[in-house]
């Protein structure tokens, strides 16, 4: 009878260990802008026609924990660790999303996007292994992209894309570089919630309860076995 109880407990603990682990879900948010037509460009503050042949776009994605859609009010998700891709004409060498960037998305009770406020400041990432000369060139060009996307009440319901650039010219004879006139190009267009996609991703969790029970159970049976052996010796 004791052996039967022992085997039963072992099987029970083993089932707790190998049971399907519970899964938390995260939501993958992806926003894809329209192609944003050119609006205006400036060279050292004066209006120019540069950039009117290009319509950039961007794609932004980030994850957030799944919430309970039965709430009586909308739920806000805050953008953390986003990933962003730009069209070929505006890909920076390596994108660095500055810490001042910010993002919030509002969902209704059905899990649909009803509003958002995204502000992204992108610069070229200077790798730790870059030489002092390479860092100097990055600083000279001062290339930066600012993206703002807003939708909802009291907003423009629009995307804006600003390209700031200081081109650099090289003089071979003197082996020197000079920064040319500052260029700022602005693009923008309207947006709508249909540009969002939301995917549910299951994230498996280890069966914590099962591990705890199997550990305590093993310790119990181990100590009991020791006590039995001691009684036999006495």
C-alpha cells in the first residue's frame, strides 16, 4: 500500500511538470504609412524645389501585453523598443531611435485602434568600433529624420516626415571636408486606423507551480527515505 501511494504521488508530480505550460499573449502592433508626398523644402531657410520627386514612407512595429477587452473604457498601449523601416530613398546607414521618441496607441473595447500619438527621432547610429574620423564625418553630416503620426480628436489625423541633412563636400587637394548648406525637406499626408495591423503572439511560460510541487515533493520523499533508513539501522 505504501509503495502504491508512493508511485501515485510520483505520477501526479510528473504530470504537473509535463502539463502544457500556460501562455501569456503579447500583441504585435504594426503601422505602415502611406507614401507621403513632398510639401516644401528649405536650403538655409530659403524655399527650394529639392525632394519634390520623392514620396517616402515608413513602417513601425512594437509589442505590448494583451489586455482585457471587457473593460468599460479604452486601453492605452505605450510603445517600447520599436522597430522601424524606411523606404530605400531614405534609409540611414544604421538607424538609432533617440530616447526622446514616444508612442501611445488607444484601443476600444473590441481591440480596435481608435487613436495614436507617435513621435520618432531618428539619427545615424555611430558604431562603437567607428574610427574618430568616421565619427567626425557623421557629426558633419548631421543627418536626422523626424516622424510624427497622430490620429484622434483634436489632432491633424496625419503623418509628417522631416528630413534634416547637412551634405559634406571633400576637397581632394587639401584633404579637407566642408559642410555645405543645411537642407530641410518636409513630407506629409493624412492617415486612418486601417493602416494598423495587430497580431496576437503566444509566449509560453514554464510551469512554475509544477516545478515547485515536484521540488517540494522530491524533498519530502527524500527526507522520508532517510528517516526510514535510520529506523532500520536502529
